[in-house]
């Protein structure tokens, strides 16, 4: 079969790496891809949100399946675009409808969905510029720290956690005043949940589901979880505290009600669901100490978690995706590698603040004991008058170095050794991924 994967980051390189291993795949296209995805498929210079160009390409190349990596095309309705086009309708798109994508596209919708289906999550209320004073009054009913979330997509930057009431009131005013544009025209204020987080990934065909390997990611730029939030500095899978007892609660209280709730609301959902969970360390109205609660939904795989999770899926991923497309996922087998996988992200100097791009990356071919996933890279012609190309930095998060190990320490050590082989100006990475576990 011919398969088109949309996206250009580390998540997409990891997905492409796994998809390319399938004997079911004759040709893999990645649009637009990066310098790494070219190693496992054919890059196509089309933006993931350019539906017209995607349509033309899919029809001209005879593509049999489209897998959507990032959230933007889903929130913009690519599934609906295909379903409403007679020429495209037969081609399955792995990803939810636009209605289903609201689970990520609207924090207010997601919180309301959880409330309607008794899924444990933090208490909340939603406010607009017209109800600013009510929002400030609601903040006075909460204990610090205060959590403010822009309702719409903000490329991972729309969540603020503030220590003082004064700061929370000021930021609420600025958010509703246009800090994040239309995305913060509504702001969700919710109680702060205390505990340790993990990421649970579910693949569903709307009826059946498979729970993929659990992972934990690390957002802060500094070791010891200090400094500014980033798109993710690394990940580890499995997660020791997500044991059988914990995961039984996750399945019974969160996964099943989510799948059933989507069906009850008539929402077409065939694809990945990301559950951002927290194991709480104190009692809440809907959870006891040690129970899981939902922080957020995403409607795609996470990044950098995918760079660890894909290593631990032994089954043919494309066979599972065919099960999603055909509505018989329950008949497909999911096998999990028992080893630990750790991913360490190499980032540009200055990230997540200002950073420069275009620095040559060397040493990639010397890595022998890890799998290198490209996140922010591109190929450019060498400045030596030849036709030769070189890989250069093209983002804040540049390379994810992923390794297997008998345990976390062994996998982490392998990723560190490999990280030292790769060089580019300003390279930085955290050395404590998974230490809190």
C-alpha cells in the first residue's frame, strides 16, 4: 500500500520509522517531513494544512491511507474534508473528525465533555472578556497555584501556572485582552492538581481500542524540572508508577468513558487519543490519593513521547492502523517490548527563548547504539560549490536520541553516549530524564 504521513517533527520521524518497517507498505510519503524522514521515505513539499495540495497529491499518487501527525490539520477538519469529497471518501484518514478534534482544539469543550461523562478532572470554569470580573472572583475561591488555559490551540504555550493571586488576575486580563489572539478569547480557570504526571496513548476505531505503552515526558528546560516550559526535553517508557492497579483505574474511569462518550455524542473518532494524566498525591472531590485524573486531551500522539513509545511497539503499526480504518481493531494484536526506552532531546542554544538556525549538524553517522529522530532539521546545499547536501538545525528542538535498555539507567546512559557524538553550535540537553521515577 501507499501511505502518506503528514507532519515534520520528531513525532513524525518516529512514526515514519515504525511505519516503514511494515511489510504492508510499498511506498511511504511524508509531507513535508524533515532531513531525517528522508531516510525512511519520500519527503513531499506540501504543508500538513494545505488540504487542496494534499488532495491533488493523494489522487495523483494513488495513496491508500493518510496518517495525520500534528493537531492543526485535525482541528481544521482534514477528516471531514476527505469524507465530503467523493473522490477522497474511500481513502481512510487516521485521525478524528473536526468535532472529535475539539478535545484538543477547545479546552472548554474538553472540560465539558469530561464533566458530562463523569471523567475525573480538575474543577473549572470558563470566562470571556465580558465575564472578566467573574473570572477574577472565581480566582479568589481557589488556592494557589492558579491554572489558566487559553481555550484554543497555542502551540503548547497557552497554559499558565501562577503562584500569586495578583499575577493570576493580571494574566487573566492579558489573556482575555488578546495575549494569544483568538485562542484566548475564552480562558479556562481550573484548580491545580498535585501529583506526578504521565502520558497514556490510546488507538481506537470508535468501538474497540488498544492502550499503547505509557510514557512520561519532561517539559522544563532545566534539570530538576526548572526553568521555562518547552515542547519537551525527553521521555521515558515504561513509567513505574503506572502499574497494573493504576492502569486498571485509567481504563475503567477514563479510557472506556471517553470512547463511550464520543459514541454517545455521535462524534466520529478513528485515531489516536492522548491522555495527559496525573496520579494525584492528595484527595480531590472525584479522586483519592494515588488515583488518575485527566489534565488534558490531545487528539494525536505526543512529542517527545512518540520517540520512546514507537520503540516499544513490537507489532506492525500499519496492521493496527488498518484495523482502525476497517473498524476491526479488536481483532488485531498489540505486542509490547518489555525493555525500557529513553529519548533525550538535543536543543538549540537559547531555546525556548530566542535561538539561531542553520548550524551544521555533525556526527549523526557515528551513532551506533541509539536511534536518532530528527525534530527541527533540514537539508541544505553545502557552501563549497558542489551538489552535496548537509543537515542543519531548523528549530528549537533539533534531535531526539532514543535508546533501549534493560532499565531506565541503561537506556539513559546509551542516549547520553550517543548525544555526545552529535555536534552543532549551542547544543544543550538535559541529563536527568526519568530521575524522578
